[in-house]
């Protein structure tokens, strides 16, 4: 099946710094990628939909100026958490729409810890 | 509106016993339905999906699910549990939005397999 990678897998940063997370589709082109956040013992919550070459579409309640999304190519989307705070600590997972419009393939996730 | 309800946040079975994880959905349009599995600190892996073809869907690792429109259900089953099946399982419904599908996830069911 389609493979999606994320980097880094784990990051610890100080409060106030910015962190960039990369999401890559390794063996297919993804015109659309999705960013999710998962808090402990909870389900995935969609944060935003990232379209190659255009602005991301954010879900209600997600601050677009805090969570910057760039989808510069058909295989790469980045999520930058700006001025991170402890409450931003979470598991961030990206997914990419595969060859079939109805299926998403998920990355392994990035564990962000903000001290 | 779309939503997914997973009954039982924790399910415990003995090795070799039947696995039944329940999922009910609500959708204003014909749904696409999915089951994903998540191992600790990993992303989601697609187990199986229903996209309006056969109502009984077979997936990986011996899992299968049956779409029952009259009951708005998509329960996941496996005849004989294995220790390696211990993980968290998420049911999801997707809805077409233009040229991609938006996913709505259930709250997850953690499966424990006892020796």
C-alpha cells in the first residue's frame, strides 16, 4: 500500500519556540494531505486540509496563524507549530489521499512535547 | 451531519476467542466506512473499507466487517483473537467534499487480548 512518512517522529522543545513537522508521500503523489491532532486516549481530530499549491483549509477552532501549513509539492506538506506552548503537546498525524479519492494513508505520527 | 459511535472504549477477549468491535454511524449521504488500527506511538493502518460494493468486507490480519444499512452499523469481527491484535481500533466514515473525502473518526476501542 501507499507509504507516508513523517519527520521527526519525536520532538521536545521549549515554550515559545517553533517546530516544523514534515509529511511525505513516498511512492505516490498526493494533491491533498490532512493534518490531525490526537490527545492522549482520544480520537483523531482533523486540524486542516492541505492542498498542493494553495492555502490550507482549517477546521473550526484551529488557529491558522499558530499552525502554519505549507504544501509546496505533490509529495511534501509541512506543519509548523509557531510559538509552541505546553498545551500544544500532542501527537500530530498526517495523512495523504492515495490513488483512490476515498482512502487516506496515514503517517506514523510525531510526538510533540513542549516544556 | 456525519458522526461515528464506537460502543465500548475497552474490550477484552481471550486469545482464540471471537473479537467483536462495534461501530454505528450517522451519515446524510451514502457513506464510505473504514476501520483503522493504531499500535502505540504509531499512525493508523488501514484494516478494511466499505465503498458501496459488497456489504461483507474482508481486510488484513483476518478481520472483516459487515455493512448493515438498516442498523447503520459497521461492526468489526475476527473469529479468533491473537495476542498481536492488541491495539486500538478506530472506525471512520468519510464524506465526499469536492475531489477528496473528509474523515470523521470514532473515539476508538482499545482491544486487550488475554493469554
